[in-house]
């Protein structure tokens, strides 16, 4: 603890420069290093790709002399040095970042930008790993020595973009700046509008409504006065009104860039990020300046950046931003994550990513409570550990100790495989399920079914609203019946995540040539709000089907959410860990629906509390001999608890079966779509 504190204090008091970070693409670590320094000196939109033609593919990068020549050809001064740690510190004191060449892996060389130094640490922007990487000074010298301590200082020259700029010593951003566009309509209306604007400048905003409405009365078809009035509403911080007036202007002139700009800015101030981007995209903005990723310790910067697929100097569209948000939320090693962007001057934007990676153990009382609650309810414990390769991978192992249904599983997940996109998951599991055919029958009516499973699954968001998953592998049923399987799913999100539509299909084929089997699942869900707020309404309906030769493990059912997902809360499927196969909602075909109303309390409690009322419907058919095909309707109410650090909402429900009068108390989790 004291060592960590001392290191933190040492770095806090060290020489540190605010150098913008840029990741490399392909073999462009040299281009990324130079572009970072260019931006530091004021070339705000220097791009890594401008150096792409300099890459020697056989050598795997840009030769040092080629990089120096490229800097000088662009009008910058390049000071080539055989440096030392003392020289680095001296340059940092003068406000000059230093590009160094190190032996990264054996005889593979890599460019870094030195941005800070303390007594025993060197801080670098690594185009491959990420920003502000802290390296022990002795280790840094060991990596640097094979290049004869090659270093490069880049300074603004007479003709460089950065000439006259001061180093970036603050990260402050100015808000959007708008200028009047030229009105190419009726010259009489143009003159009236120009006169009104001049008088507004003299008299101030309080006079704007009167003056602009006077122009509107004489120029009823003109977008000009509405456009300027929208700008006035924005200046008055009346965001909703500004957006409404901007839309009225666009109804008269859909090419009015200023109106699109005001509309986008007004929507942004109302937290409608997608709407703001759609408006701004109509006028070719914003373009991505830089992607900042904070909080990562295990994963490399490029792993996260590649997953998000937001590139500098490209147009940030609503669909690109939404897809990046979806992908960020599915990174295996993330505990929490947030994606946002900040508009900048000249039509650019900085994308901000904050990732909180998983810790080796729960952090704080809230996370311990969430883990304990889930383990107690599911009777299963899971251990997760981040990898050590920097690829954002996650290893997991779980054990379920439930009587009559034990399970052991291990898994590996990574946000990519080489250059192939998507989340790649490899998993293996061994489990046993126990089924009772008739509650009144002797023990011979008990059947145990074991399954050993191994497979690979790939999933990704193709767009901001469409997700796919494909997978395959091998299953062994009861030890000797081995089958290959292949499955795929599609999910569509609509109406700001309030609607989810999904379909899943899977097929098994036995090695022996025996008759295989299939399963199908279709589901639709609606939720009034994706957030936990005062009133929430949600409903789900779906249908599932398994073919005749399917093992019991593939049969659908409805119960308390433990052995099968669909809910029928007065009729739990499990009794002491045994699945009641003669249960009225267990068969090869299932139709189900549920409706729930939640009322959340606004008291400042750490775990948020709410009450709920619900109704569950389920009807199974093609079940075991003697089982009923009659539909079930269960109604009830319960407590809802949102525990910080836990995915989903903990539920405690009391339910009553309308058809047969059965009552049950159940515990479980309500998960998001």
C-alpha cells in the first residue's frame, strides 16, 4: 500500500506534458508518434494516415531516417539525438515531448512518445498499448539501448501548421460556435432580415422576438427569420423551443445549414445524442478529432479502439456511435463502461470512453452484496480473471452445487480474434439435470440426463440496432451419444431500446447417424424505460419449440426463472432441484407472456427499492404422457431491489395460480433485454 502511494505521489510531482494520444493502425506506430507531437504543438487535426505511404511492409514499419525526412518535408524542425534519461527530463522541462525508438520484442522496433518522467519512472504514449504507460526507468533504458538511444524532438518550423502555437496545457473545450449563413432567397427578405439582425446586435436579445416576428409577417415562406429565431432560443438556453423553431425553418428550406446546426446543438443539450448526430450529419459534422479511452489497465488501447470502430478524421454518425456503445457494453473484461462525445470548434468532436475493468475480487460492500445474493439464489459461484496478453480477454470458471442439478463450467472470451471482429467465446461445461415424471410415482420415475458440452460462439453488433450470434461445437448426452451442433440468433432493438425482437435456432446431428433434433425460439419484449425510474411498464411474449427427438434439456418450460427463462411464478419447475416433467408448463412446445408494472421509490437508499404487480401466462404442449396442455395464468406482486454492481434487478415475488389455486414464493433476477 505504501509502495503504491509513494509511486502515485512520485508521478503526481513529475514532469508531465499534456500530449494528445492517437493509436496506431497497422504498422504506423511512427506515424502515430509524430501525429501526437504535431497535435501537441497546435496542428489540432494531424492524422496518423498521412504517413501510411511511408510504411515498409517488409520491415514492418517506417524507417527512422524516412520518418525524420517526412517531418522536415512538412515544414517542421526535426532534432535527431542520441539521448539519455537526463536529456529526456531536460526536454520535458522545456515543454518538448520526445519520440524514442525502442526494442519492443526482440529485434522488433517500436516508436513511443515520452510525455513524463519521475525519479524512477518514464511515462510514454504507446501507440499500441495506450496513453500514459508508466515504465520503470531501468527497464526503459534496457529497451532503449539496442537503438543506441535513438530519439527525435519535433518543433514547429517556419512553415509548419503549429508555428506560433503554444503547447497544450489545458484540455478545456469551447462550446459550439454558430455564424449566420447567407440567405439566398428573396432579396427584399434578405434586406429585412439583415436590418433586423443589426438592430438585435444594438438592442440585445430582448428585442429579438419583436424584430424577427416582424420579418416573419412579411416573409411568411422564408426560412431566414425562423433560422435566426432558433439561434436566439438557443442563446436563451431554451433548448426545446430552439429545436422546434429550427424544424420550422427546415420545413421551409431543408438545405439551411445553420438551422441544422442549431437543431443538432439543441438536441445535444437535451441529451438526445442520436438526434443531435442525425441533424449534424446532414451538414457533414462532427468529424472525429480523437478517441480518448480512460480506465484501462489490462487491455491495450488498440483492442478497445478496434472494437468501437470509431476512427479519427471520419464522420461520427448516429449509427456508428450507437454501434460503438453496444460493443462497449459487451466487452468481456469490463465491469462498467461509458461512451460520450464532446463537440468542438470547426465541426470536430472528441469521443470519450471510460472503462472500469473487472477486479480480481468484489470492490466494496455493494459488490460483495451483489455477489453473495446471486450465489445464494442461483446456488452457483463464478470466478472471473482478466488475461495477461493485453487483448481484453476474460477467463471464467463456475460451479453450481444445487442438489440433483450440479454443473461445472469454464470459459474464455475475447473482444477479437486477430483482426476478426466480434466477441469470441470458447466454453466447456459438464452438468446433470434430474426429471420427475409424476409426483406420485416411485423413484423409478426419476430420470437423470447428463451433458458434456464444448463450443465456440461469435457475436457482434452489425449496426446499432442489429446483433447476431453464431456458434457450434460438440455435445455428449449421457456419456455416449455425441452430436455436433450449430446455432444462430438475431436480435433487433427498436424505439430507443424499449423494444427487443429476437429469434434463435439450433440443430444437433449425432455422429452415429441417429435422428438429430432442432430447437426454435422467438421472443418480443417491451419496456417503457431502459432505466430504473419511478414507473416502469414491461411485457414479454414468445414461443419456443423443440423437435420430437430432443433431449429433455432442450425442452422449453416456464417457472421461477431458474431452470428455464420464461416466468410462471406460481408454478416453479424445480422441486428440490428436480424438474417436474409433468408440470403443466413443460413440453416440446411453449407459448408464454408476462406483464409487469414497477413502482420505484425515490428515497436516497444505496439499493433502490420498488414494488411490482405482474401477470404470467404459459401454455405447454407435446409434453410427457399424462401432462396437461391447459393454459396457466398466474398473478401476484413483489419487491424489486436494484443492487449496485449487480446486473439486472433482484425480485422477491408472491404469486397465485388462477386456474388451480397454487401459491408460491420465488426469488430470482429480472435481466435487461
